[in-house]
């Protein structure tokens, strides 16, 4: 394992009641990176995060987190990571300051009052609680689910500020605009890592050829297009359809008669992350399109 990586694990597997939740998973995250962790619900993201931070012991696999062995030194890892769960909660009978002071006591933070004051000045409660003990790694499990767009933007501004200061962030999300703000991404489905890389690398390696089309009755057009076997997927984006296939010649042949319709406007476009990940989910579910 590389000493330059904050997270460097391989072969991680975990089963519950005979069902494999994570299967031979490997990931490497460098210091200061914002690493996006994506996948459908139930894909194994939370289980993986809990193994990385020492809350779950893998059935198999090896590696390090913050330089500690994930099997033998999980107690040290738990002390030194900031982990935001999917359902962050606080004690309702305590004030925000009292909640943060309680967390600071749990981590034996020196000069608790100063640490709590600093957190309150610049951070929301959940993120502040993760940072009170000055961790160098944040594990954030869908931290902005249900958060309004303005608050999400402010949250991500904070994440990039922390990254610039050398703090490493592994964050799971379902939002493609958030995925695009990450330095690197990994996509997991049914416990298996399907792809990892930068957003540009993942799009370039997808093999998708995509056209966008605008015009009247897009719902009817989508129904027609989905009957074409050469099309991998047809996805509405507002007043536009994204039409994708894996083979350019087959896609062009299938679309030829549709492009002759004067009421439709066609434009070749680059597939987006959402196009790529929807296609991955379809493939995992056994979609028969090419």
C-alpha cells in the first residue's frame, strides 16, 4: 500500500445474512482530494464507508486509512476521521452550542470553547461536528440529501476550502452537479466497483454516442425511439431528449428517418455524467440494448 494515499484499500468484501453487500472493492484516495462516491441506493456505499472508518470489519480485504491498518487499527481510525452519517441527528433538548460541546468532549478536544466558537462562525452544525477534533479525512455519506440548492452550494464551497487546506474528503452523492465538483469519482453497483477516474475520463471511456433533440411531443417521440434496438437509452432533460447508443454507425442509421422530420432539431452532444451513470445502472439491471 502507498504511504502517500490517505485511503488505499483492496479486496474489501462484506456480507450480511449471506448476501454480498460489498464485493472485492478497491479504492485509492490521495491527500487533499475530493473523491466522489456514486451508485444507486443499496449499492454498498454506506457499508464501504463504515468499513473505511472502522465501524465495520471487512470479511476480507486489506489496506490502510490515514496510515492505519483497517483491520488491526480501526480504533485509531475512528478517533481521527470525521464521519457524517446519512441521518445526522443531534440532541433536541440541547442548544447547537451544547451539542457541539458534547461532541468536543467525546473527542477530548483541547480548548473546547475556542473550537466550538470557531466551528459556529463558519460551518453548519453537521459539518462542524465532524471537524471539531481537526480530522484530516472526512467521510460524508450523502451530506446534502434534502438540502436546498443555495445551502448545497455553500456546503460545497466549504468542502473545497477544506480540500485546499489539505483535508481529504470522500463524499457519496446522487447529485450529478456535485459529482462534477469532485476531483475523482468511483461508481459502485451491487457491491462492485464499475468505474473510477475523473469526470472527463469516465465520460470519455463510456463509449456512448449522444444526440440531443428538441421539438413537439417529445413524449411520443421518446416512445418511438425506445423501440429502436440500436439505441442504448432515451432520457428526457427538460425540453430536450438525450438519445444515446454505443455504436455510431448503428445509431446514425436508426436516427436517419427521425432526423428527416422538419419539426425536430437534432444536435450531436457530449454525454454527461448522468447519461453515463444511467447507462451503467441499466447494464447492471440486465438491459438488453447495445
